C-alpha cells in the first residue's frame, strides 16, 4: 500500500503538534525515513515536495545531507516548480566544501543561456550565494553576456553575481570592469544599485581600477543630485526620501573615489553641502543618508567649513532622543577621533553624558570614545567620570574600562601621587578585572616614588584593612607593607590624617591574609615574604613572625612550604645575614612595554618564518659538502657547565619579588664578509620565551658601482644544531646602496652547543661570477650560551 | 556585506535562516542560538544594534535587529553596511511580506517558509542588497507563483 506523502504544511502541523522535544524528533525521524525511501525510489512527481520538507527540518537543525543529490535532479528538471525548490536546496545544503557542488555547474550554465527569465534569476541567485571559485571561473562568460541583456530583472541579478565572482576570483575584475561605464547610464534603480556595488568592489580591490573610475565622479554626482532634487515619487521612496539605499551607496563610492584626491573632492563639494543641509531628518531614511554624507565629507579633501558643518551635525545627533541615532553618532565620532581630534573634543561633555546610558551598546561606544578623548589637559576630569562609570558599569565592560583607565593614567598622569591614587581606586573597584601586569606596574611605580612611600603604604594598609578579597590589591598592599613597614609604624605622614598603627595590628592583618580562603597561592607568598621582611623593620621581638614561619613549614602548598622552611633557616642559622638579605629593594629597571614589543617582534619574526617556504632539495644537497667540512673539525657536543650552588644563592632566589626580570642585553651585530663594496652582516636575536632558538638575519648590502645579481647565500652548522633557511627577500642588490637582501636563519640549539657557522655565497658582480666559502669567526658567545 | 539573515520567535525557535557565507550545519545552529541569546537579553527601549557574537565574527560584525510582536528579525552585517540603512531594509522586508501574505503573522512564516525564502531572494542576493522597490518585488513573486500554478494544473 502506497502511503501518500505528506504535504509540507501537513508535516509542519504535525511537528507543531509534538508536545516535547523527543516527540518532535520522533515525528521528524519517521518522516525523514519516508523521504529517504522516496528518494531511493526516484519519484519525480513528488520530489520537490519531499525536498521542501527536508529543507524545513534542516532549518530546525536536523541532518539533511542525503538531499544533496536530489537538489541536482530537481535543478535539471524542466519544471519551474522543481527548479525553484532545487535551487533553494542547493543554496541551503551545498557549499564549496562539498565536492557535489560542482555538479550543478552544467545545469546552471544551461539555465543561464537558455532558461526563461525567472529561471535565469534562480540560477544567478544560487551562483551568487554558494558559487565557488571554480564555478565562477566556468560561468563568467555566461554572466558577462547577461549583463547586456534587455531585461532589467536579469541584468541587475547578473551584476550582483559579478560582484560575488570577483570576490571569489579577483582576476575576473578585468572581465567585469568594461561594462560598468555603460551600466551607469541606465535609469533602472536596481541596475544602478548593482552597478555602484560592482564599481565599489572593483575600486576596493585595485588602485588601477580606482584611478580608472575617478572619471565617473561627475556622473555619480549627477545621479545623486537627480535623486535628491527629484520630487516625491512613490516608486522608490522610503518615508519621503527617494531611494535612500541608492543614495547611501553612491555616497560611499564617492568617499572611496574622493579620498586623497583634490580634483574629485572638488567636484563633489557642492553636492555634499546640498545634501547635508537639505535632507529631511525627521525619519530614519533621511538620517541614514545624512550620516553617510557626514562620513564622506570627513574622509575626502573637503573644504574646512564643510568639515565643521559635518562634525556639528554629529554633535547634534548625540543629543537626539532616538537611541539609534545616538549610537551611530558615537560610532562615527570614534572613526573621526584620530583625524579630527580637536573637533571631536568639543563634544566631550555630551559623550561623557552618554556613559550614563542604561543601554549597554551605547555605553560601550561611549566608553571607547571617552578613552580616546583623554588627553593631558582633561585627564583629571575624565578620570573622575570614568572611575564613576567603572563602579556602576555592566560586568562585560569592566575589564575594558579598567585597562583603559590604567593605560590613560600611565600616559597622562599629572603627578605620581595622582597616578598611585588612580590605580589604587581601580584595584579597589574592579580588582578582579585588571590585567596581570597591573600588580607589577603598581609596585614599580611606588618603588620609584620615594617621597610617596609613606603615603602609599598608609593608603594601602587602610584599603587592605577594609577588604582582603581583591587579589591584585592584596598583593600590592602586602608587598608595600613588607617593604615600608617602618614608615607605616612611624606614624607621620602629612598627606593623610595620622593614624596610629601598632606592630601587632600589622602582623595580625598579614596573618589574616595568609589564612584567608580567598587568598590565591601567589597572594599567600607575598604575605609570607612581607612578614619576613617586617622582621627587620619592626622593633619588637620576632617571636610572632618566627611562629608563623615555622607553621607554614608544613604547609601543603609546595611553594609556600619552601619559602617558610628557608625563612626559618634564615632565622636559625643565618641570622647574621638576615638584615642584609631583607634590605629595601633597589629600583629595578623596567622596560615594560618595550620588553613586550621586543618579544612580540621576535614572535612575529618567528611566525613569518613559519609562513615562508623552506628551501627545497637541490639546496640541501649542495649544503651537504659544507656540513661535512664543518663536522670534521668540530668535536663532541659540549655539556653545559654544571650549576654552582652557593649558600646564600638559594635564599636570594626565594626573595622573588614582583619585578620584571631585566631583558637580555642585545647581541651585537657582526660584519662577516666584505669584497669590493659588497658586505654581509649578521644580526642575532634570541627570543626570551624560547632559549633554544637563535634567529640570525643576514643582510647583504652593496656600496659598489655595479649591481649584484643572482645572489644566493647558503649556510651550514654543526650536526647537533638544527638550521632552517627561510626564503631570501630577493636575489638582487642594486648598486650604490640599493635595497639590501635580507634572509632569516632559524637555528635550534637545545643543548647550548657552541655555534659554528659556515657560509657559501655565490653572485654575479661586475660581469663576473663570484663564489666565496668561509667560516664565520668571532661569533658572539651570547648567541649560543 | 550581509553575513546572515535570521528570523526566530521569542523562544528562539528559528523561522528562517539564511547564511551568505559557508558555515557548517552545527555552526549555523550555534550561531542561531548565540544570536537569540544576545538579542533576547535586550530591553524594549534600547537601540537596535549589538556587537556580533564570537561565532559570527566578533566585534567586526554587528547584529541589527527589529522586534515585531512575537518575532525577531536579525541581520548580521559587517562594517561596510550602513546601520540605519539596514534598519530600513528590515522594514521594507517586513512590509513586502505583509503585502504578499495579506497582514502577515507568525503562522504565515511558519507554514510558508519556502515562500519567505523566495521573497527574500528578490531583495538580498549573495549578501548584497538587490532591490528595494516593493512593487517590483511583489510583481516578480506573483509572476513566479503564476508559473508554478500553471505547471501544477497541467
């Protein structure tokens, strides 16, 4: 008995009837079994209905891959009904990752060249949604033909398909560039919209196309002017504005064409002024056009008066009651803040107002813009606002706000005390959201401000006494109390009211931190070390401290235990050294962001070399003879020198204070070769995070009167090291100091064996071929130790 | 460029999902869930713009949405699109649906999701705006439906 298949609506009805997720799954699985059977049987009449049902359950998240082949069959059918569902299925189920997708290329080709208009439309739509690069290459000629067809319906679709094709296969730009000029003369809005999109895509991809299309600027101005001055027409108007979508696209293209180009900017100046002043801003459509106009004015070489007008329009929009307008205004101002900083500064009060918005999208934009507007003259006022914001802002903005405040404070702090206060406030308000280096930064800052030691330690003590849960704050406070405990107890500090603190209170507080379950292991370490330091700063006897230290000698945390045991030993056996070891810290040279930059650069260099191709076989075989020569001479791998234990050494290692270790001194460059004005230089980098790695940059320069060509540099190292040569930047060095060739060598030296390097150079110079083989002498020791 | 167009109801059940960039099926469902999660948290009188979730491309992309009764219409776009323009586009889309379905409601979208796809295909193609003139779109849809009908009658 043949059960008639469900219509799509009936299936949907059934699914909606299911009371639970499990029931729904059951209904759908049953139906999918029917559909599978129907596909197997190959029923052509109901195939489109079966696929439609499959697409529906696919939207709900159920597997539908077994329908892929059916899409092909439906597309190949002659019925429009079949093709419609088949093409939709192709768009939803097939994409370039499935091999099957190429199979519809032929059907699309037939439909494009012989189909009726609706069918051509379906084919173009599908091609523009899921067409892969191969499909686009195959079908470009068909699409090109359709660009010039009489029917606007097909033409507008063909134009947008062309945009997609250029995105997939950039070389097709040359095919689709010529028709653009003619298409711009069409009256049909759909065609114009597509053409402007196409021209925009072409200009964004190629500077040559950009130059080419500058000549249509007058045409574009004309089209836009017609739209703007045209009377009310029902055809394309949205809330009384004629085709705002087309206006916005034209304005965007004008922006691209007018950027950095005086003549084009001149041509559009008047029109932009006209649009800026005459657009009706009572409805969204007008505002969309106006915003685009403002962005264009600011991006091109426009007259000063026009720029002022534009920024004022944005300022006005900041006060608009419509939140969407305020959002777009904030976003636009953020784009302008780099280029027109003083103009945007004028609107600072309004921007700061927006921080108080309850709408999270708006307050996020306002935060970004506020941070960008901080400068040395408004920093105090802005920080007040931002700190107030930090106290009440939504949790997902806290981290950004905190780090923004800290960065701005670092750049613009008027006084050290203000800086310390600001960081302190951030740590108290949003301690858990600050970046890891905030603790190090603050201790560095305090350490460097000698006149503020008393003030800092007092403030930190008060903050700690109130709340020991915010870890970064606790860590800094513990460190300070340890370092400057004597100042804390001395009691006199003009800047805040005198507070009598006695020793027992201080010790009790640190013990509280040690015992609290909220303290991280790192924090406990700080507290313990601080207690230890206080043993030399305080006047009383050290029994309490000694007690605590010995208790922690059996702590389960290994790090803490080690510290405690060693401090205990310090008390018992090395008491005469205690005072010297626990002296106040000298200020450590912190490179801070610089060290980060270096590490980042070497990371990038390492990543770049990863991306560059490794040299191929022939080079390797030529290297072998070099390797032999090298290995014959070298001895065994040297063992690294044994570590030399010293009694005080282990303890000093413990007093491991929160400062960034000094970066390794840079290794000096080495000139290794010179012949008739051609020089070869080596520069060395050892990235700190990977001690076995050595990066050598070889630079070949040419100060002679003749070019160096066919330059090849090969290298060999001892067998225990690994060498990787990256592709050189080129093989020609022009004469008289022309652009040098650089090449990166990566050497892995995990055993720290002594580095030996043999180089072989071949090049042509002064019509002679030169070959040089030599070992590099005087390699700096820091390159391998 | 428009990366995706999603319609789902107040409980997150998808009523239409169209992606203009290749995403795996699982990713598509995750994107729908993530987008619903972000959009449903919004109050009624806040702006219609949100940063995109991680799956759809993070802060380079935006979610522009409109809430009509029981349905959310969400367009996920990148930074090249005009935010206010997309808001108008959503409005045009809904008005066109209204014209084609005569006072459209959620049930129409549920039972005729293939027709909604066809209408959308006349407005947005390959992630780009194709046509915004409602009359042209409706004329085309009518012609195509007639064609289907005549084939069914044969």
